[in-house]
C-alpha cells in the first residue's frame, strides 16, 4: 500500500480551531490513491485515512469526490486570464488564443510524473472524464469572455461553444501526450493540435 504525507497544513492545532488543509496536497493524495485502487473503489473514508483529514472536513471543503481531480484548474484559469489581458489588442485572435492556452499550462506540473498520472487517470476513468466539462468550467468561461471581447459579431452562445471546443481539444492533446509516454513537451503537443484550428477571418471583423 502506498504511503501518503498528511495534507493538513503544518502548525499546531488548538481545540476548536478549524482544520487548515492544502487542496493541492489533498488532490495529489487522492490521485495516487485512485491510481492504485481505482476511482470508483475509493471512498471518502479511504481518502480521509490517506490524507489525515476527516471525512466531514473533506466533504465540506470539496463537496464531491470528483472535485479533487480539478483542483489545479483555478491556477490554470488565473494564468489564462493574466496572459490574455497582457496580450496586445492587435494580435490576431487565433494567435492570442494559442498563447493564452499555452500560458495557462505553464507551471502547472504537467511535465512532472504527477501531472502525467493525472492525465492518464482521467483518460481511463469514465466517471472522472465525464466531469471534465464541469471541472474546466472556470477556464472555459475565462476563454469565452475573451473571445466575446475579440469577436464583436459572435454572441455568448458562439463564444461559449468555441471555448468549450478549445478545452476539449487541449485536454485531448494532453491526454494523448501523456498516454504516449510524454514524448516532447505538453506545450508542443497542444500547440501542434491547435495548428489545425482557426477562427475564420470573416467572423473576426
């Protein structure tokens, strides 16, 4: 059986003091446990034992078990928003989207063993894969808002659909990259797939 370090933040705890936890550490422990035992066969009790955090605290903080798989999305969303906001307005929208997506992946740990394990796990666990649209919702919303600002004649539905398409393609490229042993970099895999996608110039006017 694998051993896991406690995901509770370091420091003394006094009576009545709320548990302070590290979401990324909890997520990492969950991913390791799911890889070993399977997602469906791992319950909150096993996660509590592995992390040293009570079931009550885990469920209060994360709500659903699947939410543990998408902890890193908020960081990726923040990087996406920052990158898009800093790009020059005259940059063609297709290139801007590419740069934003690649920036969202930077410093996200995808190149490390844990990142590859996460991608492979999502790919082989149907229950987790089914939660990807919801898990990636903040990232998709951020990209949709940017597209709305750059495509004056496209409504919210169109921009939302485009952003969702970019999310699916990006994740597919990452999953394929991880499944093939991670040859090259994750950014190269995503960039290569984005070469096949372009918003027509006619709708950018």
